[in-house]
């Protein structure tokens, strides 16, 4: 029987449920268990694809093209698994499924209601996902971790909370465990920790029919013993069930902190994990994983040298809009023996208009750009900030500063090169200037112009390295492979009509799709590292295995690229 661990949250959203869920999975994997994860998002959207990054953070893309919540990126990075779109449950998906069944006549003669039809659909979905393999073994997971989005007490979350209340009896007490993550705020000049928000949150949880097995108390400092005792008393849990999760220097320390608090021993007792038949090779693999993880966390503490990357984007006011990007930079920097320092630059602040409206911000942004060891322009949509990005690419090209352009960032590099090297002064993207006379970036012909949701070029696709690319830095970073599989999310592409002119001037398209017509990787000659890719390499980064193009950027920014290659 699959073991289920539900992670709920109270007091405020964004409290760290995703990190707690991912860290729990890491601990269980260290025992040799196979782990999968589900994120429940109680919004009516079918998926996250059409949500603004400034409203909900990054849209994460999976192998099957699913556009999902950023927490699934956390799960994949921590657990090193491959999830699918059905690992992200939304209210929109559940209601669509139930309404479709009603229209087909599956409920013929019955009044369709939230209970039992919606709650049954949720439980059936969870059991279906929990049985799906997530690694190369092809075997069903031993444990499924379910993160319940939002906070307990939200109207939107009520059907999912009720579904979990019923689910605990469907699978049995010995197969169901609940971690409730709550905030313990620190107030006053003496730094007093307050327990009342946690008490009220647990009261709401119990009122909904769920009892926490562990209360993970988030606080800016370690939990005082008296505070932990008070939470134990008033929340009706044992002292060993109060888990102090204070702020730490990196997320890599959270699994270690949880293990030090005895979480593994608790799960062994609560879920009867010792009774599971785990082969010795999986146990050994789990121990090796844990050793690598603790080594990673320890190395992070001892790094003193830094590498500075200017991230020139459109959504920098919310850093979670680029969470996979800065995680990729962090992973690559750790592999190079550095800590990454990101200079967040809003692209519009580099434009001439900013000099008129906010000259201080304009000069600060240019100083940040010019002082960085490398430049990164990530993906995005729309015309805002485009000229600022073009200026950043021009700076990096002319001054031999390492540059990585991702999706839109690759298109920006092409636009800048066309204008300033090829003499195509009015070159632009048809996305930004539909009537441009020189469209060097065009709409992909197979993409729908009437429906936006889920209609982009999405998911894992092959990029084939072209002939005579043996000396390509990018190909060497991928180990000399003839092709690579990476995840995509775009509607526009480089116009193939202009490719020959670009290549004559030194901008080589070393990677293309399987047809040879779609440009995937661009690399500039006679430059330390000027690379663009149409796909999103950040979606496949891992703490112990950085994405190759990010690794190359950091290697170039620290002067290690040529010796490494």
C-alpha cells in the first residue's frame, strides 16, 4: 500500500510548504524509498500557463508539456524525478473532469454535488497519480507527498481539505500522515515568539476533520523550548511532534535540519516504514544520495568566492518569477566552487526613457550590468523592456562579457546582432512589431492564434547538433552528444530566411530541431561565451547536476571554461 504524506499550511501563504514537502521526500529517498509528489492548487485555472509571473511566480514546464506550479520544479530538483501534468491538481481540472462526466451521463439520475462527486474525483486522481512511476525503474512509488496549496480555512481549499479528510479513512491510518506548516512570528524588541497563530491554524485544521502528526513551525530563529512546549500543549500533540524549522542559510540545509529533529524515526514509527521490503541496492543508493546531499550543503557553507551575474528581465520585482533560473545559477556556481550573486535588473531601467523618468535608477542599473561577471537574459512575453534587453546583449557582445540568452533572450541576441552587425537597422520580432519590415523572429506557423492556453510549443523536444560542430563550446558542455533533449515553451522562432546572413557574420546556429528548419542553439564565434537557446535549460537543473549551458556561463564568468573544456 502506498504511504501518503499530506503537507498543509496555516496563517499565511508562501510559508515554505513546498520546501518542507521536497525536503521530506529527500529524507525518504535517503532510506531507499521511491517518492512521488502532487501539488494541489485551489484555483479555477486549468493550469498555470496563462498566469502572470508577477502574480503567481514562475510557470514550470514538464516533459509532457504541462505548464504547472513552480513547486513541481522544487520536487523535481530535490527528488530527481520526472513528473507529469497530472501531478498538479487544480480546481479547474477537477471540475472540468466532473462536468464532462455529467455531460456524458456517467451520473445519470443523480444530483451532482461537491460531496461526494468532487471529493471522490480528487481522491481518485490522487490514487491514480500515486501509482505512476517517476523514474527509470518503471516501478510504482512507495510514498506520495501531497502539498495542499493555500492555507487551511480558505474557501477555495475546502473541497480538497474535505477530500483529504475522507482519504485518510480510504487508505487507512497507518498509510496517512499529515504535516502542518505554520508561522511562529517573532515580535517586539526582545524577539518574543508568538504561538497564537499556530494554535488558531491547528484549531481550523481539526475543525475540518484532520489531525496534524507533525507541526512544522516556521520562524526566523530557533524555537524556544518553552514555545515548543506551549504549542505541544495547546495543539494536542506530543513534544516530539513539534518540528522547529527556523531560517537557514540555504534550502539544502532543511532536510538536514529535519533529520536532526528525528523526522525519519517518526515516519518509521508512524507509517511502519521498516516493514517495507526495500532491496539492499536501493538502501545503498539512498545512503549515497544522502552523503552527496550533506556534502553539497556543507560546501555551500564554506564557499567564500562569488560570481556575479546580471539578470536582465521583465519580472524582476518578484524573484520567484525566475526561481528555476536562479536555482540553475546557484547549482552551476556550486559546481564551480563559487557562490552566485545575482544583480536583478529590470530591463526597462536600461532604456533611454528611464534616464528621463528615474535617472538614479538608470545609472544604478547600468552600473550593475557593467560590473557583472556575466549577463543572462531569460524568457518572457510582450514588448515591455525589449530595448533594454537588446542594449544588455549589445554590451555583452561588444565587451566580450559571457552572455546566456534563454528563449526570448536568444531572440534578443539575434535582433541585436541583426541590427548592429548585419546592418539590418529595423530588424525586430513580429511579437513586438507585427508590421516590421525585417522580422528576424516570427510566429511559428503551427501555433494557434485564437487559443492561448496550452497551445505553445511545449515540453521535451530534441535539439540536433549540426555538422562541423565538434569544436562548439556548447556541444562540448553536453559531452559531445549528437543531440540533446530539453524542455520548450515558446510561440515565436528565429526566421530561417535570415540564418545564412547571420552565419556569414559569425553567429552560428549549432543546434536545430529534427527538421533542420527551427533554430535551437546559437553560438557566436570569437567570443568567450555568447550563447542563446530557444529551449529552457533551467527546467532540468539539479543541485548535484547543473544544467550544461548555465554551467558554461559560470565557467566563462570565472575564467574556467577553456581549461574545463
